[in-house]
């Protein structure tokens, strides 16, 4: 039923020695993941700023942009302008998305031991949870 592999791995022979291609450390991978989650949260926050403007969202967007810039080595994230008008956004759906994205960022920040990003993500989760009814966050 089972026949052992008789030839060498194609992947091993094509790449040559393991040092032929770049590797990233676990910390670098977590930085990339955390930067991506925070950038996604920033995008939803910018959408919310258009749909339901508030000073809290403005402050949160600036803090998120600072963290994304830090994690990306000084590269600023792409931002939607506050005057961008597209389809009418559903604030409840956006708060639900933002809550989920903040949760993902919190998990990665905790595994990376990034206290500043973890606190920011937890604060955003609380803010978006407060903006929703308790039943809105129930799993579907």
C-alpha cells in the first residue's frame, strides 16, 4: 500500500543549499502579520470615520497609523481621505468588522509581546463592542 520515496526531493535539489533563499525570523513574520492586521483595522476605521465621524475615531486612526508605520519600518500606510464618498456604509457592519480585525491584531500582538499594539487593539475592540448591541457580536 505504501511505497517509500526513492528519489530526492525536487524542492531540495532545485533550491540547492538551504541558504540560497532568504529567511525571516519569527519576530519579522509576526511584525508583518501585526502590521497587516492593524492596517486592515485602520482601513475599516477610515471607512467608519466617513460613515459616522467622531473625535474618538480620528484619534484611533492616527494611533493605528503610527503603529503601522513603526511596524513597517517607517513606511506610512495607505489611507482613505475623510472626504472619500462611495456607497453608503453600514456603521453596524463596519463596527463588527473592526471588532473582528482588532481581535486578530490583539492575538498577534500578544504572541509578539508588543504591549503598545496589544493595548491599542484591546481598546479598539472595547470601543467597537460598545458601539454594537451585545447580541451583534454573537457568532453567526
